[in-house]
């Protein structure tokens, strides 16, 4: 459902890409001025950006028709979301007479424009920032401040401390005994 107070909006239905891919582009323009959003879409190296650019141009044209006195420089992408659409199910031949199912995904993109006085979205213009009020930082801000200064990401060794230490032999190989060979042996499990 679209919020009230939109100057212009557009629904791009049955776009031939997955919703996940379209959301990557739509997230770039949500909350931006139309002029900035058009520039961002022109230089975004994603195939779906071209279709969303056409939709945004159409939303601006819709706003001009709905309210001829609208100032395009004050329009902001207030609402932007992507919904999943139907899937075309196809069969792809696979080795040994098998068949793989291919799901060709579609999505629906909705863009809504609002007019503001200072170039910011209406909700952001009414709401003072949390830092100005001296309130607690949000979970996202807290996580960003707790991140390491080098910007390195942690690996997936969360439970490394709880795992027992691996026994190694004298040359860094496995401890005494044969190393288990994977994939050798019969289907009944008698490997080695």
C-alpha cells in the first residue's frame, strides 16, 4: 500500500529479474533527491538500473501531470520497494538423462515521489536526529562503532575456542595412523 501524500508514483510490474537483484539498485536511490537518483542510476553498472531509470522518469512525468505546478528540484524518492513476482518454471537438460528445474524470477518495483521544502524527505525533515537529542545510538550505529578500526571482517570461526585442539604429527600432518581417504571404497562404507 502506498502512503498518502505522494506527488507521483509508478509501478514497474513483471520486471524480468529477481527481486534480490532489483533491491540492490532500489536501495541506492531510496530517500535521495530525484536529480541525484537519476545520476546514480545512470552510472550504476547493473542491467536492472536502466529499467528503474525509465520508471523513475515516468514517476516524474506522472507528478507533472498530477500537479503541473510541482517543482522537480524539490522531489525526493520517498517510497521505493521491490516485491517478488511470479516465476516461470523451465526445464534444463542435465547429464545422464536427468533434468534440472530453472526458475526464471520476476519482480514488481514501486517508486513514489514526495515534495519537500529543503530537499530532504518529509519524514526526515520533521524528525530531529537522535544525536541532536542525546539519545542512545541505534543498534546499527553501535555495531559500526564497535567494529575494528582496520575494517577487517571476522572469519567464520565463532566457535573456535570451544573446539578441541587438532592433534598433529611431527611434520604438521595428521597424528599417528592412516589419514582417512574420502571417496575411496564401496558404497557400503568400507573405505581404506
